[in-house]
């Protein structure tokens, strides 16, 4: 579904990514793990059209994405649940959900809002509440639901557990399991490497803008280098 080949990107005169390559197959969950500064978020931003691709290519369902605008990429079926939630603080929960469907022109947005409120009952309780007044966990649920409102073929999650209490992290993990079961392909960047590898069909380890290891989630969980660097044992 997603094919990234020799991707180079960065900021100013500095390259952050140095020719990374990886693939994502339909209905897979693929995780990118690595330390801060490894290039994980830059990779996601390139896929979503938010960072310029300096060289290499990004293909989605056989079509080149590099060079397309962010909204054009959303129309092709890719959405991102960004790091730090980034909900529209002054808008209500329902208005945030409606914003997630802004590229759609069908007549099913209202029914999809109801589906999201069913999937995330806490959001139904807060439907008319301003998003900025929600707890961190509630905002994460809203950010996930807003991303799903675009009916994506591929949904990208950037640090969904960041700053959340352990109990809420468990809820987020179960939500991602459900989203994958619905048939949505997932790319996951997550500092909680143990959670990422539990969820991942396959995973890639990034260091200093390069892919240094790859394998199934279970293979990397059992890899001594990964367990020492990212899993703490």
C-alpha cells in the first residue's frame, strides 16, 4: 500500500532522513521506533505532505505522493493523528469531529459522527463541550476519532500515548487494536516501544535518520539490541 524508497528530508541545511526505505502492506500495523531525533516524526510529516521531500519517493496505492499538498494527500486516503493531540480548543467535540470530514462531500458525515460517539462513549458525554476543556486522555480519543472521520485507508499515529496516565495508555492501545480490526492500515510512531511492538505486525528501528533494524514486532521484541535500548531489559 505504502512504498517509501531512499527518502531524504530535513530542515534548513540539515538532513534528518538519510535515504530511508520501508513498506506498509494493506491492513498491517507498522511501527517506527527510535530515540528522540531519530527522524520518526519527520518521516510521518513527509508522508502527509507537511515536509518537503528532498530526494527519494513516496508511493501510495501506486501513486507518487511527494510533491502533493497535505489536503490532496488526505483526499487520497491518508490521515494523521498528530503528536500532542492538536484539537481545535475553542470548538466543541462534535465540531472537531466534523472538521475531520472536511475533505468529504458525501452525505454520511452525520452518521459517521454518531459512529465515533458510539466508538468513544466518553466523547458522547462531552459532545457539546469545548475540546480545550477535555482531559489529556479525552483529547487523545477526540484526535483519534477526528482522524477516522476522513474514512482513511491509512491512518498515521504520532505518539498517541504521550503524556497519558498508564490506565489511559491501555485504553489507547485497545482502541488501536479495534481500528486495525476494522480494516484500517496503521503506521505507528510511539516512544512506548513495548506497546508499539505488541501492536505491530512489522516494525522498523530508526537511528540518526536511517533504518538500522527491521522485522516482525515479535522478532524485534526478542532482539537483544532492541530490548536493551528501548525495552529496558
